[in-house]
């Protein structure tokens, strides 16, 4: 079997099941199928997006030319190809070229429609992530139980490092309205360890951690530090398996949108809001008193328009 035949067989092996045969699918869909389900870095997604947007030209570029067009290094292109399961960039190019020739045979209008719909495809992927959260919440007992435990933990530590900081900040900001002592940790290393120890010594029993891709090593270190300090760990992440989940007492999963250069977090955000609701329902009298108190302060100082 030639190298080109091997590459085409390899591409067929990673084509998602349940779809039309490769020769019946639009060239754009066939290119996108190479990337679906792969955990790519932001730099690798730039390469993927360039290949999608400029397939008819990019499929015939050398590795040097492609790297220059995208603005990355040649080793980055090689790592991108190997992350897709190819032996290197030439093998990936062997698969892309027939797709490019097929796209050339199509109408310019069809190619432009595909490019316009790429953003809609990203939204569709997020809708599927939200559907998975909906199925998770069909049995409310787990979320209600976690919310009850987090509500009882005084103080409550909320941990989020690197890309997960925004989710942790959202949760902590809202939780402070209904919980008397929420401590936010957004730095790793000894700073996180110190904060976790102080939280436990002050009487805290739980830490809520967010871990979105790309998963940071310092997040794993912080979870181990929390466990060493004597805290129980609730984790919101995108994977059901792995070392982060192994360190958690309970894990809730919500997929991230990975169709664009940077992830989107509709599903983790929805799951966070559901957990905040569970905390609020766990102690309704405290929740009502704190919300009313906050509204009085907000009115007094004119916080909002």
C-alpha cells in the first residue's frame, strides 16, 4: 500500500460513525470530521481553521508555507498532524488534497455557505453540550446533595486556575450573595496551598474546583493540596475520567465548545448556575435574608443603573 493510500485509510478510520460515506459528504464536512472529537490547543485550532477556510489552496502548501500563512512554527504544524493520528504533515496533506480537488469542482456559492455556517456549527455543538447537562439534571438528587454540602461549608473555597478562572469568579461572585464566607483561589502553587489550609483551619469542609481544558498541572497539585488539608472536593470539569476526577469526592461534567479557536463554556456555566440554585435552596431562610440585605446595600450606594 502506498503512503497516500495509507493516509486515506487512516482518515477513513477516524471519520465519525453514523455519517454518510466519505465520498458522499461535502468536502468541508470531510475536513471538519478530521478535527471533530480531537482536543486541540488554541494554536492547533488556528491551523485547523485555516485549512477549513482555505482548503483549496492550503492542501497544496508545503509545511513551510502553511506555517508562514498561519503564523506558527513548522514543528507546530507537525505536532498538529500527529495529534490527528497522522505520521506527519505529508500524510495529512495526502488526505486533504483529494478533498480540495472535490471542493474546486463545487460551486463558489457552496464553499462560501460552508464558511458562513462554521460559526453556526459551533453553536450547534454547544447546544449538544447543553442537552447533555439537561440529561445530567434529570435526576436532581446529586446536584441538590452537592449544593447542600457546599452551603454548609463555612468558609467555602472556590478554586479555578488559568482558563478556569472566569468560571470560578462567576460562581464565587454569585455565591457570596447567599453564603456568608466564600473564598476564591485563582493562583496556584504555595498561594493556593496556603489559602486551602486557612480555609480548613477556619472550619471549611468543602472546596469547589473548576477544571476546563487545557487542564493545568497546577490544578491537579491544588486538588491534592486540598485533600491533604482535609477538605472534600467537588469538581466541575469536562471529562468523566482522569487524574483530576480521581482526586475529587464528586465530579460533575459539562462539555466545552471546541469548534472555535478558544473554547466556549455554555454548558459549564449552566451547570454552575444549577449548583448555585441548589445552594440557595439548601438554606432558604439564609438565602432570603442575605439577598434582601444585599439589595438594601445596593440601593443605598447606587450600585446599579
